[in-house]
C-alpha cells in the first residue's frame, strides 16, 4: 500500500479494522503479566496473514509471549461450541454493506470439508465422514451461506457440521442466521451434498426457491434392461421433468418428495486431445424460472465462491490440534479476513448502491491486504532478528568451555 498522503486507507487502518471486527464479536478480556487479549488478537491476525502456526508467529516477534502461553490463554478464553459459533457469526458481519438489505439475493449454501488425520478429541461425532480426499475419509466439516454477487460475495453465516447430523438441520440453522441479518433470499444455490429428500422437502415447505445438482441415481442400462430413476432422464431431451425421489437410508428411509428436474447439456472440447464431448447435466429446480441453458448458467455463477474458498485457505491458520474449538476459530478468522477485504472494496466501489457495484480489485488484492497486516503487526510487536544458527544452540558445551 502507498503512504497515507497517497492512500484512501493505510495498512495500519486495515489491521485496526480487522482487529476491531474480532474484538467486537469475541469480546475477550485478559490481562496477564506476559500476555493480554490485545496481543492474542494481533498474534491470531499475524498467524492468519502469514498462514503459519501460532508458535511460528510468536517466534517471529521480538515482543510476543511464547506460543504455548498464547495457546493456554486461548484455551481459557474460548467458550462452548454453540457460543463460539454464535460469536464467529457475529464476527463475519462486523459491518454489512447497506445494499444487502435493499433487495433479494442469490445465496449459495456450501459444505466445506477440511481433511483431518488423527483421532477425535472427545467424541466420534466431531469428525465428518465422506469420500477419501488428501489420504483420509475424516474431516472437520463446516457449512456456509454466501451472497453470490459480484462486489458483494460475502459469507453471511457459518455453522459446524457433526458426523451423522441431518443436513436439513444444518440448512435450517444457516437460513435462520441469514434472516437475522435482514437479507432477503431470492433463491438458493446448494452444493450437491444437500441433494436429499429431507432438505428438498423442507425447502419446498418453507417456500424457498432452490437450484442444486441432481445425482444420476438408479439402475444403469444393462443388456435389455433400461435405466431407472433419475438415470433414465439422461436419455431425454433438454427440458423439465417431474420426478419422485424416495429416501434410501437412515431417517429418510420412508421419506418421499416430488420435484422438477431440469435436464440440460453442454458441449466442450478437451484441450489435450481435441476431443469433442457432449455432457448431460441434471438440476433439482423449484421456483427458479429460465430455460435449461439459463438454469445451467445460473448454477455456474455459484462456482465464483470457489475463489472465496481458495482465498480463505490463504488466511487459515495451520494446526495439528485435535480441538474442534480452535479449528472452528481458525476457520472463522480466515472467513472474517476475506469479508473485511470485500467490505473495504465495497466502501470505495463506484455505484455501490446499484445492482452492479463497480469494484476495482487491482487496487488491493487479498494477499496484499494480508501482507499489510503482517507488516503492521511486526512493526507493533517487533520482528525478531533471530533467524541465524548460533554456536551456543548447536554446541552448548563449547559455548560454556566445558568438555
């Protein structure tokens, strides 16, 4: 960032805004001889901005306490899981753009799985099970609700997902938080994980429009046998078809729901082989108008939140801890920093009260914002000049003159 004479906002002001969002939401109070709540906020921001552990962040600062001291203070400060989740959601919306309350928006509901290698801290329900990824089938899972709109792509709600928890309850929690924000929902763009009988039934009863991928379930064609279920719709022309789905397992075993399936297709060419491919896709649709091609493009816009998750990982503190509380805190801080970045751009956007605010991302990239926070905190707490290897550490007996 430039100097204050040439800048609209300085890097120290960005750091102060980020810290203020965390302070107002978490409200930690601690005044120890070696560590204070203020230091904890700053060290958390530094660790997130540099994507390093709490211990590495403390080692890099001359005037910071030991990493274990900060971890002990954090353990004392963290409340129960429901309360931490409530405060994390409050931190996400330190200040919401006023434009969000003026009309309805498309809201993307997504399930984020953070791979985990190890045992749970206290309960097997802490670890969500899914298909293998990064060498494990165990994950810490979080569901989020995100505004899908250029210039306003902010995370509105966050909730932790336990193993075996009904996804209907997860969606209900997220939508309750979104309503508290005063944000109106035009329709929902849901991740494929939410394609279940209970979720579809609930959304229809609640009157929410939705759009989500539909799995090609049913018998595959074999010999003289035709495909059944949703798989049979792949043979049909692009259009809209009614389908009744029955639950297969768990609490959904006796459930049944009828919904509209949009069958659409896309032609593309593989860059490496030059092969032309015709791909059929299906979407569960309710109260969303448009032709099959338009439906496909509507859902395609949802993939913009994948950029949001990539940026989130650029500010998520790495850890080996088993504590679900700390892991939720680190995940929330990453989302808060990204929301701060979105909020800053919106403050200086052209036509920010119109439907399409004009933001200039080149003026402040997310990584540049994080770098500015790093520089500010290192100035406040002093960057340690201890990156060399000294003789006393490698050969302690030589340094003391003992053999």
